[in-house]
C-alpha cells in the first residue's frame, strides 16, 4: 500500500507542478512587459480564477466520487459520470464568463479538469505528467514568439495562455484516445444515461465547489484588503504557500483515490489504512518542508524582496496544519461527504479565521501577519475537526451507504 501511495503521490505532485508552471512561466514573460502591464494582467488572472476557473475546479470535484465507481468495478458508470460532467461543466461556462475570451479559456480549462479527474480516479497519473511537460515547452515557445518576436504585448500574453490551455486539453485527449485508456469505461458512444439525474450531480458539485472556493476566495479577498504597501509581501507568501502545498497534496489526492476505490469495493480495512497512511505521509512531508522553509526564510524572502519582515512563524505552522487539513478534506471527498467538507471550510474561514484575520489586520494593526494568523487559526480548527471526524467515523456504515444507496448520480 505504501508503495502504491508513493507512486500515486509523486506522479500527482509532478502533474500539479507542471500545471502550475504554465501560469508561472507566463507570469515571468509578462514581467518583462512592464510593471503596469504585469499588475493589470495579474489582477485579470485573479478575477478569471475566482469567478471562472475556480468555480470549474470546484464543480469538477464532484467527479472525485468516480473512484468509488471504479473501485466497485462499475466501469460503465465511470464513463457515464464523465460524460455527464463534461455536459454540465461546459454549460457552466456560460454564466461564469460574460465575454468570448473568458468562455474560450474556461472551456479549455474545464475540459482538462474533467480529463484529469477521469484518469486520477482510476489511478492513472503519468499521462498528466507527460502532457504537462509537452505543454510547458510549447507554452514557453509561444510566449516568446508572441511577446518578443511579434511584439503583441498583453494581447499576445492572453493569446499565448489561451493556446496553451487548449493545447493541454487537446494533447491529453489525443493521448487518451491513442493509448486506448478509455476503452473499458467509455466504449465510444454517448450514453443516454448521462442525461439523467442531473440534479443529484449538480447538488454534489455545488457542495464540492463551496468546499474548494471557500478556501480559494479567502486568499484572493485577503490579498485585496491587505493594501498596496503589503500587497507584494502577500503575493510572495501566497505564491510560496501554493508551491509548498503541492508537496503534501500528492498524498492527499492519493488518499482520495485509494479510499474511494476501497469504499466502492467494500474493503473497509483498506480504506481506513489508506486514509491513515495518506494523512501521516502528508503531515510528515509538511514537517520537513516547514523546517526547511523556516530555517531559510530570510534567504527565500530576499529572492523576491528586500523586505525581511514578510515572513512570520505563523506561516511555518500554517504549512504544517494545511497539509493535515488538505489530506482530511481529500479523504472526505473520497467518501462522498462533500457537504461536511463544505460546511467545515465555510465555518472555518468565514465564521472564524477570516474575521479574526481582518480584526488583527486592521484593528490590531498587525498587517499581513494578522491576516495569516487568522488563516492559521482557521486551518487549525479545520484540521482538528476533520481528524476527529475520520477517527470517529463508522467506516463499515459509510461503506454500506456507498454500496446500498448507490452512487449519487444514477439510480440502480
């Protein structure tokens, strides 16, 4: 089990890394256009992420329950759920995006998310890594040509990003078709079953979206409230937090897949062991990461800025607690209990952590340190809640619910 978990987590880490590098490399190229252009595109990217891409990622998290169907050996259901997700998320592009450019970008991003979920929940990760390498190479080349050869400026940057997103989606689709990875779950035709029980899927998708976006939106809103003076510091800390998050998130996703597979197969012992192993590995990696980052915080800060006060000890503790919270949240999604995860995140961030962070930021005049202190309190409470929930969970009953009630998309 440990070998399988490490295999899944390492490949998942690389997949997330290459996905993130597309945006990072594009940002590096845009940085040479000028400060005004960089700030403008950064704000536009944040708006697209919050109001479009973030919603798509959240809605697609309903597909995390695919691992249950795959574990139960119901391969046809895996294909039907995927078809249903494609239709619903493509329709979700329309209210999320009000102009043609947003729709173009979101369609590509939404399709890639579904392709990734389709493979991840079957334990197939390396195609995501391979397509990530190819697309990142292509992205760097397109950015260079559009920005420095054709001198297209911000318009060229937007065009390069759109082409890269579509390339990622198309290359992965071609890989799936060429290798025949879809044959067992999707014979080729569109099943009419994918048009049924949309209300069940959408209900779970909204819960998944709230679970993910509650966290995502908190950081973006906090970045806007922090003000111009400390905005750069917030960007640095938030960016490093995202990179640090990728290390333990591999184990989180591995736990999601393994727990879902085991629950679908009715193997309670395997599900419990996979959950424990996932959380232990995620926390262990986070401890090492927090130690390394904490001991070299001045060096890391100096790479980005001369301001040495941007890094507080609370950020180190945050890395540790966030990994536990992420692992617990992924396991909850693998169990199909997104509603509990959504309530946990909404209460943790908006009823406790964020209000405390705002108070410390403005009333106590702690600035960015106050914001991250509030976030630290939030993830601490969430980690405790999720750990207790999984410890007290009646795994046998949860497995019976999955197998007896059926999957939340199609009635048997």
